[in-house]
C-alpha cells in the first residue's frame, strides 16, 4: 500500500521529496522484517530517511514486549540501513544535476565566495544543503534560482542561475 501511495505521489508531483524516520531493532523485529524495510527504502526511494536504534525507555509499553533485540544486532542493522539510504540519497541527488532549483540562503560556508542554502525539500540543520559558488553577493534569507552542477550522497553543488 505504501509503495502504491508513493508511486501515486511521484506521478502526480515528480518533484515531491519524501522524508521520514525509522526505528530498527524494535522488540520482535526479525531479519526478514528488516530486509523488508531495506527493500521498501530501495523501492520507495525515500529522499530523506532518518534511522534510530530502538531504546528501551522507561514507561514505554514496549518494555514489556518479548524478544528484545541485542544491542550489537541493532547497531549492525542501523549501519546496513544507513548504507542503503546513502545510496538512495546519492541517486536522488545525482538526478538533480542539470536542473535549476530554488534555494534559500542560510549563510556563508568556510570557502570564500561560497554560500550555503537549502532547497524546499530540506529542513534546516538536519537535511542536505546546497553549496553555491560565486554567491558572496547573496545574504541569508535570499531565495535564488540555482543551477545544480554536482552532487554527493546528500548535498548539491551549483551556482546562482
């Protein structure tokens, strides 16, 4: 159902960016369950996915569930999840090379003449950024069209259009 919904969203709005968080190592999670999650991440091509390891916090109903997952298994699954998500993110970012994106400027980077900003898909301080060359004339809060020239696993690189 979720993959169908994602497909409908992407057909209706190809520029839709999906962001969500997942927990790995919830009590009772099997290796098969975890593999299904990885398959979902690959197929849905989630743009921004956070991943957290289940914690047995006080007063949570889940404390009384059977089959708690060992810490080393949670850690290993977290790393596998992040590897898959990094590949998905890199592919999604690479698809933006050659496009023009609206970017809101957050401020200067450590590189002279370069500014850091975000697309409409990115939340401040937690998601990807756009590094813009030849942008020292811009100031925080400006929204500019930017030509995207390169990408890595998460971030985009370009210049004002």
